[in-house]
């Protein structure tokens, strides 16, 4: 199946956005080639700032630009964008409600052989606890392009995470996306699977296997973790009574925890979480890591079968 990385979608779409919006700036942290911002730098050098390996400084520069009415995008890896410059984003950006976008690649286990130091497994949890911050992870190239445009058009801080490697294409270029509203990829009645980012691909493979065994699956791409589409969670839970969340993140305080907050307030229904089970990742091929940590499509199938058996 053909595909492209969401970090490439970022690099491509910001050039288009900048052509229409002269307020857009990109602040790099010396990894422009990896973040796919070289094209932006070449076309709009006056709106590109490379602060070097100094993420805290990048956040401060972004805050300053935002106070001048600009729309700064801080571009770095997810581990650095969520932790190294966290205090500056929290205090200088979110507390002040400034219009800064933090767009990061190499989230979750997708850095693969780069190892645990570059695998951001905590970033959703970190950012969803900060007031005024919106948290997003697109599933494919076209959804990423669309959600970046939406993020640029909204006023306020946004954290968006991209994949390093190519992901299959799911959506067309004409598909519409709204921040805070999940996408139902398939309707079903027996169980609901709520996934985001790279894990939508694993969920789709699981759905095909489950459907072959007569299990009707409702599949949701929950691209926005905060604000979560609580209405959609309640609706799908009422229909199937069973939810599995699937994320490339620690099971603590990510997509699964956000969904659990909603499910716990409902009169009935059960849910389970698939993700990294409160541990660090390892170096190795991406799909091998998913399998080792029970995060791939086969783990989803096993868990779905177990839940469907329960009344």
C-alpha cells in the first residue's frame, strides 16, 4: 500500500499556507532536513529562523513573534518539543494564550531504531494537562495537511505530532476535518475501536480480520485528543457497549485515558486500552516493536474477541 509520512505533509503544506498567509513563520531547531522544512526555508528565508539546538529559546522566540501578531511554528522532534521546552510553552505560551503552534515529528515508537531517547511516549499526556493547549495527531498525509490548515486558522496554542515513516493513504484531498471532531471510518455494532495517528493503520488491519469472523466493528479516527470528541465517544459506547483505544503512546494519560474519563461517567459499557504499557520502548524495526509490546493489529484482534465474549 502506497503512502507518505505525515512529517512530509507538514513540510509540503506549510509552503502552500505561507503563500497565502504572510504571518506564518517557522522556527527550526537545527533539524530542518529531518522535519522537512528545508523547502520553506528556501522559499521564505525571511520567515525562517534556525535557533540551533536550543529548544527553550525556540519557544521564547515563538512567544515573542506571537505577541507581534505573527503565527510562529516551532518545528522539532516530539521528545524535545514536549519536554525540553515544556516550561517555556506552559508559562510563556499557554498561560498567555499566545498563538503558537508546536509541530513535532518522531512521535511514539516511529523513530524505531533511534531508540527510547527519541521515542516520545509521554507527549500527549504532558500536553493534554496544560490549560489552553490543543493536542492533535493526524493519521495520514491528507488528513495532516487538512488539520495543519485548521490549526493555523484557529487562534491559540496547538501541539501536533507527526510520524517519521510513511503511513498509508486513507483520506482524499477533498476530505473535511474539524479540530475536536473525530472521524467515523466504519460503522459497527459489536465493538468500537478508537485509534489515532499511525495506529489507525493497525486498527484497519484488525477490523478486516474481525469482520471476516463476523464481528461488526465501529472504527473511529480520533485525531484530536484535546479537546476530545466526547459526544462521539458517548454515541459509539451507547451503540456497541465496548471500546478499545489504540495509541502509539504510554497507556497513561494519552488517548485511552481521555476516552476513559468519558466512559467512566456513563451508566454502562466497558473499555480497554492498547498502547505502551508504562515502560520505555527499545531500538528496533517499528513493526517489530509494535508486535513485541502487544500494540499491533493481532493484539487488537485478541482484545476485541475477549470483549465481544463478555456481556
